[in-house]
C-alpha cells in the first residue's frame, strides 16, 4: 500500500515537473516572455526594461533555474492586473472551485448510485429504460448549453434562482446542478452495469436464499462491491469537473479558479495563468492520492498488496 | 441468417455480398430504434456539412437589418427565418447549416489525427513493450492527469487561436484514449494461437501487426472513435464558447452559442438552436456508438437479431 502510494507520488511529481518545463518553454517559444506578460500596446523601452528587470535577457538555462527557484519559494510573480502576488489570487479563488466540485461530484455520486442500483434490480424494466435513456442524454449534453438553458428557464423565466453571484445558497443550486449532470449520466451507466454483475454473484444469491429483502441486498450486501468501478470513473471525472468548472464559473460569474483563468487570459496576465496551472495540477495530484486511499479502504485486496 | 451476418465481419468485397452486407447493417440498425433515429440525424448532419455552405452560403452571410433578432416560428419573412435571425439579421437556420461544415471538419481532423498517432504508438507500446513502451505509457499518464480544457486554454493563449492550433491541441489531448486501448488489446492478442502461428511461419513484424493484430483491434477503435467524435465536438464548442477556439469570420456551433450569449434575456434563440444542434449530434453519436459496440461484438449481436427470429 505504502509502496503503491509512493510509486504514484513519484510519477505525479514527475508529471508535475514536466508540466513546469512545458509551461516555461512555451512562454519562451513564442518570442520574448515580455510579450506575454506585458500588454500588447507596451512601448519597446518598457519591454526592454521589463526584460532586464526579470532577467529575460539572460541565457535560457539561467532563466530556467531562476524560474525553478521562484517556484520552490512559491514565488509566481506579480499579477499585472491587480498588482498582487499571483499565488495569493489563485489561492483565494481555489476554495470556491473546490466546493463547487465537491458538491457536484457528491450529488452526482449519490444520485447515480441510487438510480443505477434501482435500475439494475430489474434490468429492462420501465424504470431501467428511462434511467438509461436519461443518463445517455445527460452524458452527451454540452455543459454551457445546459447552463444557458438553465438560466433561461429557472432564472429568467421562472425567477426561482438568481442568474449569477455566490452570496446565498440559492445561487449555488444552478451551477452545482449543471456541473453534476454530465458526470451523473456517466456514473449511472457504470453503477448500473457493475450492480448487475454483482447481483448475479453467488454471495448475493445466498443472501437472497436466506430471505434478505431487496433494499437490504442492494444497499448492504451488493453496494460495497459494486462501488469500485464507480469510484474509478468518478476519479477520472474529477479532472473533467475542473474542465466544466471553467465554463460554469464563467457563465454564473463564480469567483473560482476557472473564472480567474479566463479573466487572466482576457487581460493577458501570464503570471496568474502560470500559477493557476500549477496549483490546479497540484490539486489534481492530491485528489488522485485521495482516490487511491478510498479505493484501498473499499478493496482489501489492494490494501494487502 | 448466420451466413448473412457472417459477411459483416469478413472483408471480401464481392458485389452481391456487399449489397447483403449493407442490408444486414440496415436491419441491425432498424432493430435499435434509438440508434436508427440517431443514424438519420448524423446522415443529415454529414449532408449539411458537405453541401450546406454551397446551398445556403449566401443566406447565411446575408444581413437583413430589418430582421435583427427576429423571433423563431414566424413565417412572415419566409421559411428561412423559421428558427429566427441573429443580431445582424442573418437567418439562424442557414447559419447552423453553414457552421456544420467547420464544426465537423475540426472534430473529424482532430479525431483522425489522434486515432492514427494513438493507434501507432499503442501498437508499438503493446507489441514491442520494453523501455520504449514504458516511456510511451508514462507520457500518456501525464497527458491524462491534467484537465484538458485548462491545458488547451493555456496553449491557445500562448500560440494564436487558429483553427489548425485548435485541431492540434484537441488531437493531443485525445491520443491517450486510443493509445491505451490499442496497447491493452495488442498485449492480449499477441499471445493468441493464430498470432503465434503466423510468427512461426515467418511473417514479418509489419505483416503480423497490420494484417493479423490490427483488424482485431479495429472494431473497438471505431466504437471509441464515434464516442470521441462527440467529446472532441464538445471540447471545440467549449473552447470557442470561451473565446479561445475558432475565431470570426469562421463560425462553428460553439461560436454561435457564444455570440448569442449577450442577447440571452431578450433573444434566447440565438444560443439555443446551435446548442441544440451540438446536443443532438453528440447524443446521436453516443447512441450509434452504443449500437456499434453491440453490433460488432459476436457475443452480444443476438440482442439485435433475436426479435426477427421470433417473427420468422
């Protein structure tokens, strides 16, 4: 278990490093980094001054070590737009996105597991067919379209929830729902097929022979084993949730990492973009470790090895 | 019956047999009503992508300031305006048809690129293995571990958001899917008896990989391809929606949704119709992919054939 986690950590660390290298060289590939950091209409004298100030006139390897040193001391540079450390801006935005992702994936998981299990109880029943069709629709609708239609129907039309902002609980309902629909559709399909195979296994038949009721069989006996593939897919979806968060935050005006990135891209604030990419990568790395641990708790075979 | 379905999997392009083959495919498609409707939607989309700009190119770019944000389902301006008009008075119906070409072209190019590169690398990683295979897999893990949209945004920010760059970025983020699938299947197939037999009789590596192993992997890859086409379409639409994908004057469905966002509270149809087009096509692709998975799997195909046996 420890060895397994260690191996994962080393690979994640390596991929993080490669990402750093990629971001560094990408910024240099397109010419002077001053072009990336400074506004388009900056005069030549300002560009030269900026290059000298930040060491961009040094050889590339010197710049690279400076860059790494900056990263190790958590110095990502200053935000041009707000004149504050880029990292502080990113860390301020992070909790909103994490909460959004947490609420979405939790509600998606709960709905998907219950629906999938009930659909698997009687395959090809009316409930099963409706659930399968709805999950397919949910898995293929574009995020931004659901968001736009959601705003039109529930905020503009019915006036049930506000269109944007983060002040009250009601403002979270629509973004969380939009973000949850896609993973939920996928997870229903996974939960259903995995539940069907578990329900046909010998130990479930034994439970049935002993006279256990349907609900008890599904939620006490079968669920734990049927959860494993669901957790795997949910983990894969986590990176997808961040993708979705970029769009949902932009549409609903949520001050999360996605909106920060889009705003920084619009205002050419490269320091913040860089910090955002790094922090997101680290967050996803930590999430993968958490999923590994959950997996080990659920499956003793992994724990033993 | 058994003979006819057999022709689906063999590759003898005899004239009479190929006609039977099309019939078999159509009958299998008819068995799954959802997939049948989906196939019709996809055919219409492909048709409009091929001929749309040629048929409706003029009305898609013609502005009519009197028809600015004209509401849908109003036939007083003619059938062209049945879905309404955009902020410059251009027919939305014509524009949706017109934009299908760029939308489809980008997705197709990205899918084909990632399919070719992913399959080749997967064949190498699966057949050769060793240090090269390990290195390929590790790089794949890295690409997969990062949110693709965020990466694409940064890449498109640094390089300019041209159509070619959008295709390259999307292709790179989708390579791992084909690579991992191909590798996993190749590793299993290469130890099967017929591959070993071919190896013993002296077939070259090239012949072994492309004549014996690849045809077995192909159906799985085609199924993934249909699913992935939907995914790439969504990704392109998201990028264009965020303003870092396709740029005007080029137009895709994602661009149209983005353009309509400003008028959301006064003219919902600007964003709604192109979004619906994306939703319908991706949903159809999912349904067809689902059907393909069953139809190309000899173990599961009876699900599509059984009802007819009852009638006969």
